[in-house]
């Protein structure tokens, strides 16, 4: 079996990530790279070289979630790969780098879908699934699938074949229910999610551009931490601590991404509210309490200001009977007392 290669763009993303953490190119260990690898993003680089560099960097920065950051950064640097999870599963059956690393096995009983990824032993990479590859993969998968799954995190389970001494480190990257030391690497989710189409309105309004600003890494992790605790979210101070940032730096990173703490929290709550209303999971009173609003009136006011129609019309909006989408109203979200 020949060596596995990828474009040098994946290397460039890792180098930029390391530079943001204080490791410059001059400090890097020797690497066996093509002559144009550092300036030509289309040059081909051995996957093993990137993984060796990642492992070396993790030794230099033992307290950083470097592999998880790298997986998230890879996702933020890419265009949309598929419009439904079913298309994503089909992509995993085509001939590409991911399918040369993993085999996909899928079971579906009509209600629940179990998607298992099995590591293909490769002497040029590793015989056993490396922990760093697992972290890169799960962070990348979550961020890639987010437009399809953002409002269904409580319905999705992740099974990891390794243990974890600090499971809380996954919270900013994969805010799902995670089962460690599982007999397989798998995702279990409702079958209905397989054919849901990607909806950009399921994501908060951030300044998304390619290549992304470095602050987008922080904003994406902040959104994940808030998404997991919408009824009783962490304060800005607690959020900053979870991200290993000062409160001032956290504020600045969010502002650089086109948002701020209260706006981000309000958007995430309202995105979740719209989904639950459209699927009639809760009525307005139940939903207000479930998402931590101080009153039904405050929730209804915020919801209508955000999307242009009342909560009672949400199920009609799903069918196109009511017009209105989140847009300029987002700038007013911080004024609403949630």
C-alpha cells in the first residue's frame, strides 16, 4: 500500500494554527516535504508528515487541545461538502482520503441510524487508530455537520473507542453525549436527520470568510459551550475560563468574529426555539422555561424581533406559509432581556 497524501493546504492550516500558539516555522523539526510544499497549497504532502508534526507540537504544548483545534480549523477552512447527512455518508463511500483511512458501516431501523467508522490499518500512518487522528476527526466531523445537526445535539450520541481522563475538554468541540471506551467509533442519531437539508440559519451570524479569521476558532468553541448549556449558560467570565482566555481577550475575539456574548447566546437560544416550535416539541410556555427565558413575553418579543413572525406561526413558516428570516434584527438581540 502506497503512502497517503493530501494537499499542502492541510499543512498550511496546521502551520498557521501553530503560529497562533507561538510556534514559528523556524522552530519546527526537520520534515521531508516537497520543495514547493510551504508556498504551493496544491502540492502533495504525506499525511504521516502532518501527523508527525502534530504529535511533535502536542509535546511542545501539552496543555493545549491542539488536535481538536486542528480538526475544527480544517472544517472552518473548507466549503460546504454536502447538503444532507445521507450525502455525507455517500461521500464516505467514494474514493478519497477519508475512505482510505476509514471504512463506513451503517445500520438503520427506520427510527435510529448507527454510523460506524472503522480504522483501516495503514503502515504509512498507523496500525491502530492514533488518539490525535481521533481528535482531529471528531472535531472536523462535528463542525462539518453543524448546519445539519445544530438544533439536534440532545438526540445525537458519539461513541469513542478510547478512554479520556479529561472528558470536559471535548465540550468546546463536540457538545454531544459521548460514550468513552466503546467497542467502536460511531455516531447514533435519529433517522430523520439523514435527509434534513443544511440550513445556514441554523448557525449564528458570524463573519464567515475563507480563509477564516483566527478569532473564528474562539467564536466557534464559544458557541459550542453555550449550545450545550442554553437553559443555564455559563457567564462571560466562566466562558472565558473554559476557553483559557482572559475575559477581555474573549470579548475581543468574539467582536472580531462579528458578535458578542449576549448576541451569540440569544441567537443560539432562538435557533433552538425555532426548531422545537416547527417540530412542535414544546409549546411556547414550555419552551420559554426550557431555554431559560425569564418570561413568555420576553421570549415571544425576542423571537418575533429575530425572525419576523410570532412563535405561534413557526410551524407555518416551516411550510413557507409565513415569510421572514433572521437578518438585520440580530443587531437588536442584545437589547432583549432573556
